[in-house]
C-alpha cells in the first residue's frame, strides 16, 4: 500500500537510503501517480485546508479517489462545492488512503524527500523547474545582438534572491530557481501579486534600505521562519523570531519591507512547457500591461533599464551601473524568446576579478547530502582580516583532497573569483558570489583590503 511505502521512506533519516527504498518501488504505477500529483507544480487543487471528515462506507479504492480529484484540479467544482466533494472522497476511503489523498491535496508527501532526488530514482517523474538565465559575458555574442539593425535592453543585474511567482485564480505560489517553495507568508507584495491575472512572473526579492548582498541572508532567515510556521511548530518559530529580531530588528517590519522586482512574464502553460515563442519586446509590453489597472503597487517594481541601439550604448550603460556600486547589467535582445536554459540572447555584463586570500577554516557539506563527510567550502579572509568570505564551487577531487589535508592547508593561500567587493550596514567587507579557483601553494602572502579595492578598480577600468 502507498501509505506503507511513505512510512518506510519517512522513518529513514539518510537521504541516500530514502532513495534506495524508493528504488524498490519505482515500477509501482500508482506510487508514481501519487508522487506526481503531490509534487508537480502544474497540478493544483485550489483547497487550502483539509475539511473535517469521518470514515463511512468504504466505497473508493485509492485509484478511484485520485480520479475523483479531477473535478477539483479542473475547477469543475469550486468553493463550498469543492470542499464538500473532497470531504465525501475522504470519507469513502480507508484511513490510510485518506492520508495519501491529504498529502496530494496539501502538496506535501511528508517523507523528507525532495523532487530532485525523486527524479534521480524515477527519471522524468516530475517536471524540472524551468529557469531562463543569461550566459557569461562574451563580446562577440554581445555585439551579435545588434547585427542587422537589431537592438536590445540593458537592465540592472539584480543581486537579490531569484523568485518565480506563479499566479492562478488570485492564489500566489513563490518558488526558487530550483523549484523550492519560497514562503514569506504575510509579506505585503503577496497581496499585490494576487491582483494580477493568471501568469508566471520572473523576478528577485530584495529589501529596502539594506544592501542586496545583506538582504539575501535576511530573506533566507524569513523564509526559514515562515516555513516553520506553516509546519505548525510555533515554539521553534517563536525562538527563531527572537534570534532574528536581536540581529535584524522587528520581524514583521522586515517581512513588510521585502520588494519584488520583475523583468519577465509568461503564461502558465509556457512556463510549465519551458518555452515561449513570443519575443521579449512582446513579453515586456505584456508585463507592463499586466499591472492591475488603477492599483497602486508599493512593493512590486519593474526592473530598471534602458533601450540600447548599439554595443557602445550597452557598454556605456554597464559602466554607469558599476559607478553606482551595483554588480552590472543584463543585455537582452528585443526579439529573444523565453526558454529553459541560458540562451545567447541574454548576456551578463558584470565585473569579474580574482584575488588571493588566506584559508581560515573549512565547512563540511550539509547533513544528509552526498558531501556531508567532505569539505565543500572554505572560510577565507584578506591578510588584514577586513574582508571575509566563503568560497565554494569545489570539484569532487578537490573536496576529497582538502578533507584529507585540512591541517596542512589551514593558513595557506587560495585564489578566489568574485563579482567585486560588498559592504554591509555594519561596515563589514565581503566578496560577491565568491568561487574557489585554485590552491596557491606557490604563495605565502595574500591580498589585503586596499589591494582588493585596486584590483576591483582596475577591472572596472578595463571594462570601459
């Protein structure tokens, strides 16, 4: 029975062992259907809370009960009729099957297993979350945007937390680029999003009055706290809020200051199909037109940018944005289509620099992941100790080597690639998006804050 399989997976703490257990049942068609319905973003049932019910005459087996849910997902039944129908379905199932129906409706299997791992065991079971990014800077490809009279948009490269907003019948779902839920219950911009017609918006979350680099950490904490609230663990949430407020101030005020900045809009079907045949010019106009007429939106913004007719204009705008202390720009062709992946018609124009830092510590991978017993990132800082960062992006071979040689590597030098310096509200310096490049056994000294500032200035100058 499906409930027994769920219980078997849920009681296992190891992620790898959960996958082994699921693998035993990967040919079970009913299990695959349940997992799909409970995890696919494409399917919605439009009921927020399971109604109270009592088992009566056992009429439905699990397959029949699942079939009966079609009336909800298709919106043939809504409101009180939908709730009454669900209550009836639950009442006519065994308690174990009713539990599985609840998991489907709540879109939560409660087995401690994400969709990425499910897909590793059962290939293609659940749609991957589509994400259109931008390729790294390439002068030839950037200039190609302007071939044959072409033109584009140069927009500020946001450095916030990427977020899709899926809006259906006034209900808003937020998710990360990996498809993980982004829960910020109570945020003001959610109410504003609910006024949009059905669509999917691409954008990022930032906070007013806080550097984008610092705001990412605050927003991550808010998402964690709100997620725990949804799991009905108030004592843990209260404790986390107390810790949050000691560091960042009033929790509700921070929640209310989250801003959603949007740059693209596609239809629901286009999103789940991972492509759109409409140009960015069309989608951008549709995005502007989709803002609710007559509504004053305080916490939702359109991305800032400008039309550029030549490569020189794009580079000039890039330099203007760097001068403001921002990371860079994204150059987009006006006729670029929307697709899952990183197409040539969206190009990152950003500063990229290498610096040498001293290794001050090591961090193992997350508990339950395949790297939990391997070092997956460093703690590193400048020679003066004023710039601290955490380079990541180690290969498996490097992780193994570092794990086995921590004592000898502590205090040695590594090369780190980043998008520049950042500074939080307390005056602490860090590097933007630090990525490990290599260990520098040939060096015994590293950069200090002043030399890093000079490197940053040089790179900006060379980009002119």
